[in-house]
């Protein structure tokens, strides 16, 4: 009984995988591609990233903390940089 149930589950998973593969082939042959841009209704925007000199984290320019020619990911890294410099 359990063996038969397992066979049915495996068969259903195989059918689903084949269905998704065929669906993808049809979609691609029509010229429609799934991308993040097609979901959002426009082209994705590029964001300028800057690197924190203390921890090496890349941070978007919009959220970075700027001081004395450097960009920091947090106030902690900014304060650590000040301590290292002095």
C-alpha cells in the first residue's frame, strides 16, 4: 500500500516537472521571457554602490553615511574609522 502511494507521488512529481518544462519551451518560443523587468512593469534601475573602508560592505549611495571623502555602512564603522585614524 505504502509502496503504491509512493509510486503515485513520484509519478505526479515527474508529470509536473515535464509540464513546467514544456510550458517554459512554449513561452520562450513565443518570445516572452520571464525577467524581473517584465514583472515590475519597467526596466530595473541600477544603483551606485560604494565600499565601506572598515568592514568592506558594499552600500547603496543613497543609504551610505558620507564623511571626509569616505562612505560608511553604519555609524559604528564611521566611528571605528575615526578611532583607527587617530
